[in-house]
C-alpha cells in the first residue's frame, strides 16, 4: 500500500522515501518500484515505474532515516510491526520532530482516536500490541487515511512490485493545524491533476474536514 501512495506522489512531482528492511531498500534503490494499475475503460493493467516519474524515490532502513529531509510522514505498516525496536526508536524521533503523520495502517493510530471526544477518555490501550509506541505523539499531528484501495504484491514478484486490484481513493481526515492541512490539500490537488498519456489516473487523495461520526476505517486492510 505504501508503494501505491508513493507512486501517486511521485507522479505528482513530489519526492518520497520508503522505509524498509535493508534488502528491500537495496532493491528499490537499485531497480525502483513498479505499480500495476488499470485506467478507466482499459482492459489491462499498466505498469508504472518509479524511475520514469518526475518525483525522486529512494529507500532507507529505519536507523538511517534523516527526518530533516521531510515534511510529512506516512504510517503504512501493520499495527504490530511498530513494536520492532528500530521502528520504535524511529517513532520516538518522529514524535520529537513534531512532523505531521498520515496513517494508512490497518487500524487507527491511538493518537488519532484521542482526537475524538467520545473516545478521548476511554482506555483503548489494550487494543494495541504496545500502546507506548504512541505515547509521545500529539493527537493533532496524527491523521487517518482510510486504506480503501486494495493492492497486493504478486507472490511470484519481488518486494518492489505492487498490483492494484481495486483502484479506489485514499480518504484522509484533516490535521489540527491549518499549515499541515495546506500541505495535505496541495498534495490532493497535485495528485488530482496527474494524467498518463492524456488519461486520468485512478486512486486520488481526498481530504475531508475532521469528523467524529466514523472514527474507524471501513474494515479493509492494507
């Protein structure tokens, strides 16, 4: 799922770093990524290669991330994976840097749920593998992007290949800070403007004002 959002940002001319295991990072830095997606009214999937896109892609391990390079963090792993020691160390650095974080995780990050009045005082920590991962994050800096598009890595392919089965939109809740929302809406507009050979490219980023009626995503997992 991270490859899909990254590809959309790269197509819009933005630079992206994927944080991966060492072997995967080496593979992406050597060969780039490939995302296969079907355009409207076309019978077969198109292969979109990161090396052909205007934005620049690189990959690195958690220990080597330089947060001064970035304006936005995407949280795109399964929730239990954040208990890994090197990931937890990186999460502490992200929280201290006060970077806005957009989640496309399989469940909402705990700080996001703390933004919802009906849930803010509830004991939700038991739902997380290790809730202490999130304790340093300010709720207003964490938002949720529903992982609606359905994509998978074909089992016969390498880790840098992604096949999009259901090209629906990412739906993101706004941040608390208007400056961060300005960035999010710029990304939304840039992605919306992308075309491929004159054709619209599906999977948009749609930004919505923060709402409390539907705190949980629709049940689909990345």
